[in-house]
């Protein structure tokens, strides 16, 4: 889980202040010592840690906190604000050209996920009604062009290539002309990487930069490399003048050192974060939302945005009608499971709910295989059985279990869950009717 280790330690350190009616400077010092250790263990840059804890302490021992009725909560609020400032205060969006096309130069070391991130970005831009073009300028790595074509096909975005015999500068120039002729308003140039930074890599990137004058130079770095990612970003920024950073593999980064250091060290914003391998798992970076998640305050806005994108509004309205008329079937149950799965991993979703801290999630067994099992059981039923589960007798249960590769106990468990769900929905509907009779507003679940 994102920042799992850091999140748990920070919440523990600050949690000790919550119950205190009055805070002394010593209480703040003790808490800041734990915060400092947590950040250093998370591989956050030493200078960043020093400045961060100093800033929090200065504010925490002021009258704003010491005279407050809830001093512990005030310190947590200060830490939240300072964490947000550390990561960039607010979302920084792509700088689009006033007259298309917008040229985005992607750069970074080999293995950071540059080619995949280029395709994910193209997919992201498509959702904003843009018409992107991917450009294959990595003429050195074997199968680099082929890889870009494959991921481009996955997201339905054309790939411009001239093979591996032309220079990257010539390919980039030709791609701009091609994009203009074909009304591509965003051109994403996937460049070559190296295993380490060298003069040849930087010269080539500078030549491409000079020839196409991009609006954005996005550096792709692997967040799991911690301080190495920050050092790479610092050098790329000095040599190339990057405009933003895309942090990949953040979903597997339990520490978070790169995300918390990179903005302060480079002065350049994190614009995107990679949260998984799927093509739709590149997200705009919101420092305020990430700070809230780290401190166990949830991220309701991101959860709502995921729901708006993933949940079919028409189906949701149809479901509401069925619940009201007591016509909820196992097909509807299956449909809801599919829609929840589209939102992403369950532990990630739970982490966005305020009050659910990392420690609680650590002990929670979120078994995705159970969902697959439920789907298999329902799909092994006949249409008649899914519409009216009351007809499923012992012989039918055996047949369904055999057809789904599960056990009769699994079938029984699902039917019991479905029965309980229908009961709960009936209660909500009855409560809403009662509230309407009393002249109160509609029940908030509908």
C-alpha cells in the first residue's frame, strides 16, 4: 500500500498528542523526534526532514496551538499543511500550447517505466477529448519501438515511427509535421534511456529539446528507488530543465521518500503518479489529498472521482428502481461487484475512507479471490436461478458448485450473503417511506 510504513509511524507519533488537554514544548519535541525518525526511515532527504520538522515545531509551539482547546488536533492540522506544502501545495496540470500541437518530451533512465507512462499519459489525454500521437524516438533499446506500438494499440493511440536507422532528432521533427497534418493536438515523444546518466544521453535529449521546443519535459522516475530517484531528478533538471515529474510504481512504495523529497530538491512539481500496471492507472498528483491519506484522514475526493468514472450512472438509476420495487436479482448483485472491481484494489479504496488508518488495513484480509469465486458461482446459474434464487434446491446447488469449480458451502455462503443484502435494502426502503410520511427529506442512501 502507498506509504504504508510511513503512514503508520506518523499516525502513531501524532496520535499520542490527541488525548492531551494541554501540550508542552517537551510533548511537541518528543512527537517531532518520532516524526523525524519516521521520515528518515522512509528515505526522505535529510535536509528536507530537518526543514520540515523545524517548520512544524515553530508553528506547534505558537499560541495557535498552545492556547487551543484541542492542541493535539491543531498539531496534526499543521503537519497536514506542511506535508502538503512539501509535495507542492496543489495539483499542477499539463501546460497546453495556446496553438496546437502541445509537445511533451518524456525522459528518464531505463527501467523507470517511460514507454508505458507515455501510453498511459496518451490515454489520460484521450479522456480529456484530446487527439494524442505517440512518437518512437528510442532507436537503441531492442524492441523499444515494438513495445510503444503494443501499448499504443492498447489505448487506441497512433504511434509515429521511422524505424531505428534515423536519428531521434529527425524522427521528432518529422513527427511534429505528421501531427499537424493529422490534427494531433498532443504529441508525446518517447525518448531513449540509459542504465545511468551519461553525456551522450543528455546531449541527445538537449538536441531533441532544441529541435522541437516542447511545452512539457516530463521526467519519469521509479519511486521505489527512493533517494536515487531524487538524485536522478536533480541531475536531469540541471541539464535539461524539466517542467514536471511522473512518479511510477507508487502503489508498491511503502516508504515514500521520493514523493516527499523530489519537489523540494528540484523545485519542479510531481504532475502524475503511476498507481498500477493498467493503462488507466496514471493519476494527476494532488499533494493535499496525498497528505490526508498519509495521516489517515482519507481521500474522499479521489474516491468520488473514481466512482464517477467507473460507475455507470444509468445502471445506478436502474438499480435504485429495482431496490425500491424489491426486484434486486443475483444478476444485479454481479453487476455491482463488477463496478466495484473497476474502482481498483479494495485495500486502496478503503485507504481513501477517512478514519481507516494503515494499521487497520494491514490487519485486514482483503481477498480479491473471493470476488472471483462469487462471480464464478453466479455465472454458473441459469437465468431463472439468478432471477429467483429461492428455487435453488440441494441438487441445483451441487450442479452450480461443480460448474463453478467451487463447493456447495461456497454456493450456500453466497446465497446467504445475497439474502442478507436484500434484507438490508428492504430496511433502507422502509425507513425512507417512514421518513417521507413524517415529512422529512429523502433517505440519504438513495
